[in-house]
């Protein structure tokens, strides 16, 4: 590290010379100034970590010089030196942020000790700032594993769009990491110090949509006992991430479109719109073009949102990332659980790499988290993995958290009934008895679930 620079603004030549030599003897760079004007000139020429300022300068009171230094060189720490201590000057010096207030005559050793402590503190602050910047940069892309060409392309798209104000559509299967991409865009944008707010569109009912996104005024409806800011206002001037935007009803889509087109929101019960500056990033696991064709998604809203699309590949398309993802999740959960697990056995990686991950990266992470709980050694063993990893893909059930509870339950019932019939060799009588259903209830259920055509035909129902 280069020598730190100390400015000594002292009108007494002998005192200035004495301090100058003492400071230089410690390896610091020292510059002297016999008046305030000279001190300001030197500060304009080079940065100084510390300024030792005398109160009785010939052309300006030291307190006045201190005030100017805080404006032109705010990172410079100031130590005040007084010929005669006064309560007024000491209070003012410390109010302005002086590091210390010394009265002549004083031991130069005390000044040098103070200088060392101040410089150590400044160095610590700088290291902390640098580390935070590095951690922020690591977070920007640290959770996005990108060895494969497909994911390197995703990172390049993030870099390109992040610096713009454009709306972004992030598409991909559930579990591919759409929110990670949205956060990376936010943290690489000029809005990174503003809020990042996530809205799960699948969880917002039509009745609450306006209140949640746009806010409401006191008395706008029953139980509106106070004004409430909507999430769009909470996010401003940052980023609003609308997760699974295809789940919004047509009525909600219309209201969202109006807010986007006018750059304003109208809280429920308000009479005047509120201007809003927020960036929109939306995600979907649907093909929105197909939803537009079906009439379930507004075409005009689609074009407003799809200014720039980032399509995330499935895990099957980025198989070379699996080993890196596994290692990433092991490090993550080793820290959280306080374990010394640092890898997997070769057979484990072979099994994971060959598996069909219907739940994508989210499912892989869940498997590693579970395995870390069971792992006793320094590596995850095959016995630490869930049994279903040894099953064929069609024999396992993966829960889709983007669905409503009713649809998720229907999916599970469908899977469970088919699995029961398969385990009974296609014998439906045995199956519905094991399911605890009457024959009529069994057939009504498979009719409702739309799985009648999926049943095996090689056996009779008995």
C-alpha cells in the first residue's frame, strides 16, 4: 500500500517543522502549509488521509478551514490543534467531526498514536467497502452457475439488459431459477440500491389485486382502517418482480396494463393517480404466445412486458452444470448446518447426472439439502439420497408449487391412483380396495381426473 499522506496546517514555523519530521520518521508522507490558503491548495493537488489543523492560522480560523475541508475532501480526517483551549472551539470541532482536539504543548507521540489508529480505522473501512462490493458482485452471478454455453448466454443477456430501463420477461420451467435471474438484473442495474419486491401472482386473488399492487386509502372498503401503499409504490424506484404473471386474470391484466402505460397507479379509494417509477421484470412457465392465442392473456400486455426475453434452459439442456450446482449446494448447506461435507461419491454424481429432473434446479437443491442432513462423512453417499432417485421418472411425483391447492391435489391423486394400479399389475379391483374406495367411487374419480385412457388395458378390471 502506498504511503499515507498527512497534511500539517500550522502557522508556527518551529511547531510545523517539529511535527513534519516526527510524522515523516514513521514512514508517512507529510506536507506542510503555513496558512489556510496554502493548505487548501495542497488539498486540491493531492488527497490526504489526515489533516492536522491549527486553530490560530494567520489567514483563517482553523474551525472555518475545517468546514471547507469537509466540503472539498470529505474523506480527510481532521485533528485540531489549539494554542489555548476554549469550550466553544472544542465543542464546535467535535460537532463538525474532529478526530481529536490537542492543546499545545503536547507530546508528538500522542499525535502519532492517534494518527496510527485513524489510519488503521480508515484501512478497515476501505477493506470492508471493497469486500461488500465483491460480495455484491459475487451475489449478482454467484448463485447462477454458468459453465454451459446456454447459461453463459443467459449471463450475457443479463449484463446487456441490466443497464437499461426495459421491461424483461424471464421464461422457463418451474425451478429453473427465474427469480435468481431477476435479482441479478436488479443488482447489475442503476437501481441496485433501491428495493427489489417480489409478487407471487398465483397467490393474489382478483379482489385483492388492486389493493396489493396499487394500495388503498383509509375507508376505501371494509377493514381499510388506514392508508396502505401498494407493492408498486413500495418497490419504487427499484424493481418489481411479478412471478408467474400468466396466473393473473384478464381483469387484473387490464389494470396492470393501465398502470404500465400511464406510469402511474390509482390506489383504491383515491381520486388522483400517483406517478410511479419502477422497473418491471416478469416470469412465466407458460408460453405466453400460446396464452395470447387462447385468449387467456392480453396481447397488448404481452408486448408491453416482452420487450426483452430471457429464456432459461432446463437442467436437461445444461447437464454439464450439474456437478457445479451440486458442489454449490453442498457449500451452501455445509455452512448452514455446520458440517464438513465437501463433495459426493462418484456413484452419486453419476446418479444425479443421469436423472431426469422434472423439478429442475429447485428439485436438485432439495435433494442435496436432504442428503446433507443424512451425510455422516465428508462426502454424500448413495445411501444419503432419497429412494425415488432410483425410480424411473414416470413413477415419481413432483409437486408444482405454481399451481393452486386444488390442482396440486388433483395431480397427486392422478399420480397415486395410476401408481397403485401399476403396483397391482393392472388389477383394478385390488387397486381400488387398497385405495379404500368403492368401485363406483373409484370409477367416478378416474373419470373426473381424466385418467381413464391412461389405465392399463391388458387386464380386466378383476
